[in-house]
């Protein structure tokens, strides 16, 4: 299967290249970048030296559509919606890691992103690419929208307990800690080493755009209105997200019952792990032990004092939060083992 990556010079594009170059069932035939056109891919992604002699080409969607059977898109938000109709018309399968097709309502793009959607007719055609919730739809999809990284961590942490109806759906609070790669490869003052080192910096205490995705997906699992309050913090690590979800129980619950809910919901899911140990330093989900892998680790604790259930999840934002899920989606679309090309253990120590 010929695959291309449109916008391959960023962190997500580089991670897609790393995964796809090693994937046994695909050949990478195109990697685009306007900035680095005609440069070897390994000059931008030095970890790929010795793995490929591919060069970047200009980001021309009409040309790239003729070079591949499946196209991964890793462009800034608001770009892919300008040319997506052409890709769909020629029959290309598309996996978009940008936000352009994650939300179902065009009005939500005005509210959360501040722009009017260029291809609103395609929003209903797009499938939200979270395999744990939409596997059957992904199998039949032509256009898959890969979830946002924080949205992935939050939805996977909360989906089983929200579906159970055992928490107050209108009182969910999520605190996210995000590594610097979540801001992308383009440098800024906030990413400058002397300004980013040693930080725990709140950068979006309210109104983060991933709120829309989390509410959209959790509402589909519940019979009630879901309201999510989220806050995002930049922290002193390169890769990873830790989500701490505060939920409030309708009535007391014991740990065994929560375990049962989560194990039943995620039965046979290849990339969900449960972390709640009584020994060692990794007793709860920790981004440090998922780096480089496609796992989402989930754990919890019950606060009997306030009838609060705290659910934690950890992912690598570039893997399960972006490129890893995109490759998992491709595997499902093609009818392959969805673990293909993703059987990586996390790196430790990092």
C-alpha cells in the first residue's frame, strides 16, 4: 500500500515517518514540506538517517493524490479543509491529524477555533478516529479525523465511567500536564530553553478547544448533558500527557466495581493498560513509562471524604495522541492487525 504524508516536517509528521518506514505492509512514497522541499527527510528528522533516502516534495494536494493510496495529513488547523473535497472526490483514503474534521457541527469551529469551516458538508462523512470508541465506523471510513492529544487522554480516562451513569455528568474537571512537543516544532519565546526549563506553566486555564471534542464524544455515551471543565499546563518534559480527571459520584462505589466497569469497557483493547499498584514508584499512570509507545495507561483513586473519583491517564502525545493512533486507524481501515507497526515498548529510562 502506497502512503504519503502531507506536512511531514513537523513532530507529528516525523513520528508518522518513523512508524510508516518500519511498517511491513506499506511503502512511503511521498512526504511533503514547502519549507524543506528537495531536502532529504533525515536532514529534518535526523533519527531517520539510514532508514530512508526520501526527499521532501512541495505540498501540492493534487500531485500527492496521484502518488499514494492512503494520505496522512499533518498540517496546521484550518488547512486541510481547503483541499479535502478534491482528495475525497478522487477516492483517496485520508487520515487527518489536524482538527479540521474532528467536530460534527460547523458552529463549533466558529466557537472554539474562530473560523468558518471551508468544507462543512464533509463533517458528517468524517469518522472520529478513536478506535476504542469508533472501530466499526473506522473500518468503513474514507476520511478519519485523528483526535487531539489531550482529548484522547481525557476521553479514554472518562468513557467507561460516563457511560455507566455513576458520576455527575455536568461536573467533570480535567487537569492536563503536557510536554513541550505538544506545542509543535515551530519555536517561540515560550519554547525557548531558558523560558521553558523547570516550568509548570498554566497556559489555558479555561476555554481550551479540546473541550469540544471531549464533550462531543462523552455525550454520545451518555443519556444526559455532559459538561467538562479543563485546564492545560505546560511542564518540563518533551513528550507525554498526564490527565487528572475529577469526577463526583452519585452514590458511594467500591474499587472492585470500578475495575469491572473499565475492564469490561476495554476488553481486548490492545493499547489500554491499567495501572494501580501498591508497590514501587509507578503506582499510577505516568507519562514517563509510555514514551515512544502507543499505550494509554489508566488508573484511579476514590476520595471517600468528598465522594470524588479521581481518574488518571497517561499517553505519549506524539504516539497515542497523534501518529500512533493514526497508524492504528490505517490498520483498521485496511483490515490488518491494528497492532501492526506499533508493537513498541516504551523507552525507559528517558
